[in-house]
C-alpha cells in the first residue's frame, strides 16, 4: 500500500529529483569558490605574505613588507636588445681587434642565432668619452643620458640563459622564458595594489615599428587573477581602446546600463560564489571611472609646450617621447607600474633599419633625449627619489661582427649575446653614479660580479619593500614567485 | 755488512734524499704538513684570521660540496684548514708561499674546457676577486694565523647578504594599538587616505590629494591624534592654506604641497620639523629665499625649477 506523503516529504523528494548533475556542479561551485579562496588564504602558503582582498576591490592598496625605497616603477624595455658596445660598455681593446678573426675560445660551446664559421671581431662603432663626476664612459650616441650619469646605477654584468628575443624578453619581464608567468608589473600590482582607483595599477605603452617579439604575454598576469594584467594605452588615437562611450550614449545611460549589469552579476556571484565574477564587476566599475580620468592623464597636450619640447613629444604621434611624458603623468597620478617598450634594437646588420651604422643611430636619437627628459622631469618634481626607473634590453650583442651564412654582410651588425649585457637604473633607492660588474676586454662574457635576471628581480622587489620569497601566489601546488626556483639574491652593491 | 755500515748508508741516503727535496721543493720544510704530523691543533685556524674570515667562506661555498663531509672527490676535503693542508689523492694542493705550485690556485685558472679545471662540471668559475683572495693567502704562507689586516691589497670583502627581518606581528600590533581607533575613524571620514608605511611599521602615510578642494585646514587639524605617527603627507591640490597646522607633524619626513594656496607661513612651519627630508611645492607661492633656507638645512626642496 502506498504511503501517503506529507508536504515536506514531497518537497524533499522533488528537490532530489530536481537536483541534477548540472545543479550539483553549480552549487558545488560555491564549494569550488570557497576552495579557491581557501588556496588564497595564508594558512595554505608556507610563510608567504597575505595578499587577500575583498574581491570587489582587487586593486586596493596594501602596505609592502618593509618600508620601501621605491613606491612605483617605470620600466623602459628596449626590445630587440640594444648593443651596449655602442652605448655604455667601453672596450678599447676590442677596437684594436677590429677586423681580426674571432678567437676559437669565443665560439666553443656557444650557440648563436646567426653567426657561423669564424666571424671577425668588430670594434666599437662610435667614439666614447667620460661623463659626469663618476666618469662613466658613454658613447656619442647617448649625449642626453650622458648628462645624467651621476644619477644612474649601471649593471654591466647582466646575464641571461636565453638567446632568442621572445623567450629572453619573457625571462626579463616575467622571470620565466616560457609563457604563462605573471609579468613584474602584475606581481607588483598584486603585492601593492594601487592608490588611484580611477586608473589601472599597471599601464603598458608601446612604440617603435613593431610590438615586442613576445607580444602581450610580456604584460600578462599569468596565473595571477586577470585583474593584475597590464592595461595597454596608446599615445596615438584612442588612448585606451573601447573605453569611450559610443557617440549616442551618454554617461548617464552608461551608468544605468552598468547598474543593471551589476545586479545581474551580483546575482550570479551569489549563486556561484566565484570571486572572478566580483572581479569582473570591479573591472567594469574601474573602466567607468577611467572614462573620466584616464583620457585627461593620457592627454599630453595639457602639458606646457616647454615640457613637451624637452621630451620631443608631439601629441598624438605615438612616439617613445610621448610615451615617456605620459609615463611621468601616470606615476604622478599614482599608477604603480608603467611599462614602456620601444622595439627595433635588433642590430644584426641584415637591413638598413637594423644596422649599427644606420637604423641604430635613429633609435638612439629617438630614445636618448626623451628618456633623459623623463629623468630630469621626475627629479625636478620630487618623484625620482621614490620612483625606480629601469632601462634595458633582453640580452647583449656579440663583440664579433655578424656573418650570416658565413658571408660578410652589407651592413654592420652584431649577433645576440646572452653572456653579458648592460642595464641601468635610476631613482628609487639605487646607488646613483655607480657601476657594478664587469665584462672581459672584448665585452663578451662577465668576468666580475655577474647579475642574473632573477637577481635583478629580487633587487627590484626589495626596493619596493618585499623579500622576493614572500611575494608569492599558490598555483599548481607551489608557492610561485617572480624569481623562480633558482637561488636569487638581492644585489646589495646596487642599493643606495 | 756490519750494522754500523748499514746505518751509515741509510743515513747518507736519507740526507741525500732530504737534500734533493730541499733543492727541488724548499717549501716542504716550512710546510704545515709537518705541523699536522705533530699535532692537529696547530692546524686549526684562528678566529679573525685571513683564512677564517676570507678564505674559508669561499671554500665553503665553492668547494666543500664535493670536497667535504658528504663527498670526498679525489680523497680531498676542504672543510677545515688541516684537511686543506693534507691534500688529496694526488698529494698536497697547497704549497705555502707559492701559489703557482699550489693546485688549489692553479686549477682555478684553467679554462673551462680543461678536464682539470675547478670547480668541475657545470659549476661557474670563481670570480676574479675570490681567486685573488686564495692567491694572496697561499702567497702569505697559507697559515691559519695570519690576520686579516696583515694582508695588504686584498680585494674588498663582499657585503653581507641583504636580509629582511620583519618584527613579530604582536609587536607590530602593540605599536599600532594606540592609533588604531583614530586610524579607523579618520579612514572612514577620508576614505583611502591613510596607510601604514609597511606591514612592519607603526608609521603612517597620509595622502588626501584625491579629496581635492573638499579638504582644507580644518580637516587637516582632525589628524592631530595621529600627527606624531605620520611620516609622509601629500596635500597636493587640496584647499589647505598658510594656516595649515603642519608644525604638529613632528616626525614628518616627506611632504607634498603641489598646487596649493600656500607660501611663506607654511614654509616657516616646515622649517621647525627636524625629521624633514623632502618638500615638494610645485605651483605654490613659496619664495626662493625660503626655499634656499630649507635647502641649507639639508632638506630636498622640489619646485620643478631644477
């Protein structure tokens, strides 16, 4: 005999019938969301710092671990790898060897992108002179930066383990030659957030004829939440793509639309408990606030003509000069990390644009004055004390002349050299007017105080107030960090 | 053959052998190996000696992995001075006073392609400074007694590694406790304007520039309870005037006043602050003489005029 069911029993039964696999997964996603949050909690990590925030304000500022020497960063990446032998690393001995056969010891066990057979040595292509109080040797290609040598901290002994552009750029910018790791800017905005919620914490500006070889992953957030990726801005045309309202949509209409979208998203967030939904709401709101402020900050026509002239910036030209001026306006408005790229330094000598005696000159001319003007401007505005400026490429170039296919080439160029390269830093707690490390007489390999890319990263994070071991994020069961698994050290000699 | 003649032959042979060695390798007679034979404690290095301070850390970092307690490649250990003196399978590695005859030194100079180059395998060669330290030590007699200051021209020692020590969270909490209530109250009133300088700090950074002209002197006066904890202050673009109560921020290190209606009086107030390191006052009425006065006190003043 069939038992008569009570109302509660019926409801319970129907609930069981109604809960299908899809519902289970959906509700379980509350659990998954909770599990995700669980992985973010400090209890899971081994001694790292706690970076948890309200998902609605993922870019809220957090204090660093210790008092910082730098509060923001402008990283000037010269994509394509500029030749330090024509800029900062003076090698008179190399000049004497010009045109002679390269010693066999330079070739044994080495891998080159193009050099084959026995190449000739290639002396410095431009004259050098000492500059400033510190007496650093600078080539005549960088006359404006030469006026700032007493503010600069040179590292002449950088090394990398990558000899092709894209992986070497990834190594310098993300700490990992393979795709999928967060860029320095992402780590820094993850760790520190940003004080100005009306602008992105991490802005990217590109110039030069091409994008950097490794493309967008250079400023990607990797395994960090996507809100920490770099936001690409443009100094020509629309400053930020898709930010402006369409012509017939008013700001009020946009607000009303966002309010409806917000309610829908809030409902989804309650139902699924996925923090990425809340992050998305936060990003819509930031974009709305940015509509008002970003356009103003990115508009360099608001600068006095004298300032624009100092940089050589022309509104709307998309040049490196304009980007340098925008960079100053951004850090002045508390953007945490500004990443500049200028492409074109791959001076192999295979074409005029990539010849040391031709295209290289133009690149120096286009970048020397703007970056010097940036240093002057930051200094005069009291921003250089706590803004770290980093200038560098992804590797160096060989003291041998490139001989693609074993032939003498039409133009003068050098091949890739991962064994040594020069970078410089300024401001933000680095030792001004100093030089660290040394290459051999030919400028080929490091002979004193090598600095690995991970050491540079550890030092940058230290200047920003972090022990690089403690700025980490749990992913794939590991406490991931910018400096990776090899031992990295803060280079004490670079600190002011 | 009588016993006495036998003794004579042995004695002569011994003298000849010693003579030959003395001719070929005079350093043997000053060699600490003899000392090692006499007593191990002679081979201990003295604290503060060049060996203990400069050489041992290099050996520890570069050599002991393969020549130490775990592995004894070529039957050589380098984790104590006595072991270094004893040498390994192929004999001594240190000839006191003669780096060129000491394998501990010469093998460091070999090109990486040489099978005998040290450190072996893929390990990086020693930096020039470290090789120089080992050379100087051997040249000075390879002793454990020579003091650091006795060896001239030694390359400067590397700086100690940078370590980051963060205070225990309870000591930070204790430091912050008297301020927390006011930080909460003012943080609510002026959202996003107050931050701890670091996770380990009881100092505060106050940045109200985003509040713009809605923030004036009376608002600043409300920060009085926190004044002695504030080390950074950004008032740019606010409505603060010459009457702004800046003298109460006794520990202020950095202040920014860009685009404010301030001038002489504010600079007078700032001149009383002893911890002040930098002032930024672009677009204010500050006079050049007063700026010069502040600069004479060692304060960095930025007015965008260089």
